C-alpha cells in the first residue's frame, strides 16, 4: 500500500493532465480530480489507528544514500488533519474560483495541483531534506499564483513573499545539514531521517546563545516563524494576502501558514527540547504581542481583505502560544486552532472574494446595509464571523479555549493578556460586520446601475461544507481530537526525550504495540 | 626510452587528434582559394574530433597515468573534466553554428579557435607542473582573446577583447613571476615528487610557515587563477567581456573556462599542508565571501540580461570557492573537492542553458537583450518560458533542481569542516540572488507586453535550452549517481 505516496504524487500527475485537457474541460476535470484526491485522502482515516502514537503507513525508499537522504513519508496524529485540510480545501478552491479566474486557467489549475502536492508532501515528509524540498517547492506555485493572477501590487507582494520565506528556510537548510553531520558522528552515517534525528542529544548550555542546540533552535524557528507568520516577521503576509487572488489567499491562509506551525511541532519542539523549554517565553511573548497587535491593526483597516489578513496574524498568535505552553491542552488547542483557522479564514477569504467579484471593491466604507440586499451571503458571513471570534458551539471556541487553558496552566501572565485578544477579536470583526452589513445602504449597495445578486447555487455549494465543519468541529471536537490525542500526548509527555517509531509504539502507550507493528508494515 | 615515449604519446592522442581534425577545415578553406566552406563542414569535423577525444579519454580512465616525466597526469579529475570540457565545447559549437555573430565568413576559423582553446583547457586540467599549467592557461586564453573579438559589427566586442587581453596578459605575467618565485624557493614546479625532489604539495606546510618569498609566489599564482575564474578583486573584467563577446563564446567562457581553471586551482590546493595556515584560509574565505557579494549585489542593479548572468557567474565562482576552501583547508580533501566538481557540473548546465536562451533572441550581432524585452515571453513561447523558469530557479538554488543539490553539496562540505561562517555567507548570498533570478520570471509571466521575436530557425540553440532545463530537473531528482561519480573521480586524484 502506498497511500501516502499516492496522495502526495498524484497531484503532480493531475497538473500534467490539466495541461493536456481541452480548455473548456479544465474546471470540471480539476474539480473531479481534486474530489478524487480528497476521497483518497479520506481513505487514510480507514487505515489509520487512532490509538497509536506511532508513525503510520510509513514508506521509506533511499533517495540520495550518499547523504543519507531518503524518500520517507509517514503520517501520525499531528499531520493527519493537516493533510485532510489540504485535500479538503482544494476542491473548494477550484469551485470557488470558477468564475473569478479567467486568465490562463490551465496554468492556474496546474499551479494549484503542484501547490497541493508540495503542501501534502511537506506534512508527510519524515526526512528533513525531503521536507525542505517540499517546503521550498510550495513557494514556486504560490509565487506564480500571486504574481500572475493577483491584484495591483502583485509583483511587489509576490517577490517579498518569496524572499522573506527564503531567508528563513535557507538558515534551516544549514541547520539540517549540521544535524545530518551530528547524526554521522553518533550513528556513524549521515542521515536526514527524522526518527534518527530525534534520538540525537544536541549539546545545550542554558543561558548561553552560542551553543549548538540554541543556534539550531533559532535557525529552525526563524524559518517557521516567518512562515507562520509570527510577529515581527509578519509583514509579508498582509501584502501577499491582499494581492493574492481568492484561491491563493485561501490556500495561503488555510494551509501554507500551517506549514510553519506544523514545523514547530514536528521539528523544533521534539528536536531541541531543552532550548524549546528555555526559550518558550520568547514565543509566548511574541505570540501574545502578535495576538494583540494583529487585532489592533485589523481594527483600523479600511479594506476587508486586509482586515482578514491581520486577523490571521492574531489567530496564528494563539497557535504559537498554545504550542509553547508545552502541555497537552495547549498543544491540542494549537493543533485544533490550525484547523479552525484553515476553515474559518479560508471561508472568510472566499466570502470576501465573492463580494469582490460583484462590486470590485473591498473598501468597508463603501458598503453598508448589505444584509437587505444579500440575505444568504449575510447569514453565511455572520456564521463564519462567529467561528472566527470563537463563539461557543463554533469550532473557534474549542481551539481558543484549549489554548488559553493550556497557557494559563503554563504562564498565567501571558494567558491574561491573550484573553484580551479574544475581546479585541470580537471588536474588529463585529464592527466590520456592522459597517458592511447593517446601517444605511452604502454607495455600492444602492448603486442602481449594478444591482447586487445574492449567492448562486455554486457559491452556496462552496460554503456549505465549510459551514457544516464550523458546527461539527464546534459541537463534536472529539470526532477530530481523538485521532490526534495519542500523538499529542506522546509529544508532550516525552518532550525531553521524544521518540517516534515507524510501526512500533513508544513506551507511553505500549499496550497494543504488536498489533500496530503488523498494521504499519 | 622508446616505449616510454609511446606511452606518453598515447595520453595526448585525444588532444593531438582533435587539433588535427579541427585544423582540416582551415586547410580545405585555403585550398579552395580562401572560400568559406559550408558551415556544416567545420561543425561536423569538430564534432567528430570531440566525440573521438571524449571516447578515447573515457577509455583511458581508471587509475592514474602520468606522461612526459610526470608533467602530465591522467587521473579521475582530469578524465572527468576533460570529458566535461569536450561536451561543453560541442555545445558551444552548436550555439555558434546558429548565431549571427559567429556563423559568418569565418566559421572554420572560429571552430578551430574554439577547439584549440578547449585543448588548452584539457592541458590545464591534466597539468601536474606549474609550467604546463601556464602553457595550458595561455593556449586557452590566447584563443579566447580572438574569439571574444570575433563579432564584426558589435563595437563592444572589440573593447571587450582588448580589455580581456590587456588584463589577462597582466595576470599571466604575474602568474609566471609567481611560478619563478616558487621554483626559486621550493626547487620544483611539480605538484608531486619528481626525481627525488619533493613536490610543491609536500613542501607547502614547511615553506608557508618559514619562507616569505614562497608565500608571495604562491599568492601570485593564486592571483592568476583568481583572474581566470573571476574572483574578487579580479572580477572587474567579467561583465564587460561577457557582454561584449558573441553569446556562444560567452557561454563557452562562463562554463568551460571556469571548470578547467577551477580543476587546476584544485590541484594547486591538493595538499594537507594548507590546513595548517589559518591566515591564508582567512584571506581566501573573505575573497570568496566578497566574490559572492559583489556578484549578487552587482547583478541586482543590471538591466541587460547578459550582464546579469555575468555578475551571477561571478557569484557562482564564490560558491565554488566554498567547496574549494573546504577541500584545501579542511581535514578531508575529498568531500570538498567532490562538492566542487559537482558544483561545476551543475553550474555548467544552468549557465549554458541560460546563455543559449539569450542567443536565441539575438537577431543581429549588435542587439542586446534587456530583461524587460522578455515581457509576455511565457505566453508566447510556453516551452521556452518554462525552461527559462527552471534555469533561473536552479541558479537560485530552489529544490528539487540540480542547482539546489550543487549548493547543498558545497555548503555541506563547508559545514562538515566546521566552516560555518563560510556556509552562512553562502546562504545569505543565495537569498540575495533570488531577487534578480526571479526578475526574468516576473517579467516573462507577470507583465503585459509583447516579447521580442525568437529565432525559430535556430534548432540547435533551442534544443540546448530545453535539454539543459530537462537535465537540471532529471539529474536534480536523481542526483545520487552523479554524486557517486564525482566521489569516484576524486578518489582517483
């Protein structure tokens, strides 16, 4: 069984198929292929043993044995939902961009599938260099997506996005190379296999910056913090989000940012346990600053899309503090918040895109009274807003609650400041909703030459799955969290000595080890 | 004695045959009353010679052979780099066959000069003696001086040739003086032991520490090499010469000359003695860092595509230096040396492809392609646009292209020798370089406009562009055999 290879590499084949398809068929074919891919990835759920913290469905083939680099894919509770989020959002994006993208649609859908392959690949890669390859590869299609199909300042935005991300990831490359040589010194052979790298004891000196573990920790953290993006490395994000076409924004916010936060969980915390604990305060502090700063800046944005972009900075701040609370609640909440953010911010960008298609404007001041003109749109927008500001019963509530609980247990002070972010979040979102949807009709709404039409069947179909997820994740979090529980507990409880086995369970949950070993192979 | 001579001659059969074969079209031209034969004729003769030389050299590979009282050495590195040089010469001939500046009335002379220059390079990579190295460099360079001036209409071509000639002669003179000083102090010009006198490699440790004159001589020799591979501060000629020379010649210079000079440079550093001279390492490290910086920062402000690539080639010399420094001053010569060879190999494909693409848009001799001229190229010529994208991403070192693995290898060689500073600067420079490598892509796909016309009839040039892009991706994904090959090559050195 090569399920993981299939869901990683098939999209590359899809990209070629799209290029060969007749122009009129591109969209339906892309939709079918992406739905097929989603169905295939749901198949993982059937094969996945949720009681096991081990790496499952692993595939390991030597790639460049001279450097110990291998094509090593595997999935566990941490990456499972992120992979599904990626494959779930892709068909939605294809359907959502049905009419918005009219320039070279073949190229667009090919880029979309290459992006999907790179994103899925980086969540599944269990070899540091392979991860790096996918991580960097994902830049290229996104770079084209923003640069070709983006808005006015697209070139500035896309180049900035590319270069910012490169700065961090190249430092990470050096760190990976260093780790590979450390592995050679201890294991006797150069390797980038993550399971082996977890076993390394990298020298750490508390209170001193110039020691291997601290430097490596910051090299990796820089790469991921830029990607997340964590304050103060967030400046590329508003530009890229605002200039990106709707599908680009959805995937950028929905999935690509998670590649950063996932990197913290997969690489930084398990590889550099001492440094992570020593310097957790840095990330808690910057996370909290990000939450408050993002919310305050979002409040004064005149542009809806920019507001949503800054709200991402704020929401990703929660993800960061949850992770660096380094306890089960925090990490679980952080993982859940990644999914929530993917769903709700993705949905917000789609909604903003839909209204932009109608009016070609995103200025809040030009709207007003939209609720009367577009009732269905308004209902959907308000539901997603509730999810975004974490109203109970929606998914956002579970995530933020777990994160705040975890942070409170770890560092009370930071949690108290973070809570103000929840209030501020409600302020900027609701104020925006008030100005756009209620009150007297704005100039765009009462424009008689361009009457506004409510959402059509396609647009409703795009939103339905997202709305269902908002409530499903809000009401039955355990349907999702149960699958990640074992992995998260393994990470938190064994954070000083993290081990991950491909097939056999680690000590913490030894009971059913033998069964899994058989299944895993 | 006689059998010795025979064995010596066998080693140089490839270059002798190549010389004679490339000379034939010139003879034919003379007998026809100075009438230029069909350009296919010199091209075919050239190819035949190159194929024979490559085959014969490859057949001689394995182990170490020396000839002419050890002055010439045929080991893994020289076989490997000779084959690379022959291959690049063949591609250079293909580009020249299509190009307006070189195809004209003097194509048989052009082929002869290009191949003679390649012969000089092969001598250079086989040299085990500084005098032979000098002969190699001079043969290579003298031919290049003429080749650079080959364009009849382009005024920059003459300026470039003159500049290159004057500066190159200075560099050669200094190089020669350096050899004299080294001979005076070490008593030998051989890299390895000869007639009971220990070679330079064996004496370096002792001489560097105590003998100032030797150090000055060594510095001068290094300067000579630095000029040829365009290291800071001897890089200033590169943009002008690369821009002025006919594009096929530029492509040849940027790839083959660099490969050959770096291999000879590597031989000079093939000694354990260097690891004990940290001062020299510091100097070379800074030269490498500044070379990368000057190249990358210089490229950012350029508009002419050829000049951008010229600055980029300066920067790439800096990256290659990272591998060289790791080999010379680290505890293990082999990994650094292998990374250098792998880097030269990957660099050759990327650069050859990029210059070939420029050649494709040069309708006349005196046309110069600015980046802005590429507007809309991606839509007009999709295959070419995709190839250029791959070439640029590879030059920038984005995985999974060959350029990424080249950089990965040199940086890992530096990290292995604990030269983190060097690797750090390499990485910083890679980031800077991304900016200008993305520019052609931005212009090509993201700006509206009509691109300049491509020379659709130039089939061989188009083939070169597409094939090099393909090679970059395929060898990028399957880098393992190539890495094994360079390691095997270095193990035989």
